[in-house]
C-alpha cells in the first residue's frame, strides 16, 4: 500500500487509530495482553490491525486477517515481528510503529471474549472473504473486540478521496499503470458517485 502514501501525504491524512498509543516494541511483552487490539503503521500509510493471542509466546502470537495478495487474505496466526514487518520476507528489512488501541470500559472478561471470537473466526476461515470496504484487517479486529464490523480508516480514506478532488487528481498523474490498477480495485469497493471522477482519471 506504499503507493498510496503520496496521496495521503498530499491530503495530510493520518490513519493512526483513535484512542491508540504508540508502544515500544521492546516493552511489548510487558504492555500487551491476550485480546489486545493492536495496529502497525507509519504516517501517511494504511495501518494493519490484529488481535494479540499470547503475549508470552517467544515472539508474541497475533491473529490477523492478512494475505500476500489481498484477495487471498484469510484469518491466520503470525508472530509480532512478522506482523510489524508486513511479511516474513521483510523481517529485518522493514519495521513500522506499533500501537495499542484502548477501549473505554474494558474488562478482563471482554478481553477473554475477544480471544474466543478471534479463534472462532480462525476456525471458520473459509467463510471470510476480503472486501476493501466491509471486510478487512481493521474490521476483523474491531469485530473481535466489540462485536461490530467497522473500519475507521476505510471511512477516513473515502471521505478524503471525496473531499480532495483537485489534489488527488494531480497526484494520479504520477501513478504508473500497475499502481493505477491497484487503486482502481480499491475505488471499486466504494459507492460509485462520489469517486467516479477518480475512476475516470484512472482510465485515461
């Protein structure tokens, strides 16, 4: 998703989750807990979300909705280093900020229920299909934590694209064909009318 960074930067769009705090990776074992909703990312990038399964595992185990190809995404277990890097092939080559999302009225019981929900969805992996707008890593983590599907950053991106036509159309001129195709797949997941101008620009 790095190809979208220039668009987000031009629009000053920061997708850091609300009610989140950045934590030092070296302190993760002391701070994280089973059922914690975490995210990793940097300014002007999409944030990747997941649920902590076991902070006492050697590399801290995480359940997340992910795939090397978005359309092949599935609920799976990974380690914190791989989660932060964005893939096993990037461990040691790339790192991103780690954030803990805090919830009002949180309890031990809610955290335990979060883990149960995440594990149940892991077993029902075949029933989960990726959709930019309604079924992504953030909506999966939010559902595990709250019982409601929702993606704060998806809504933020939609609003930004809708309200910054001039700036974004200028940035699209710098996109190569491969990145235009990727962006087109994202736009197709959103309601048509507000974003039709960008879809048309991508066809030029």
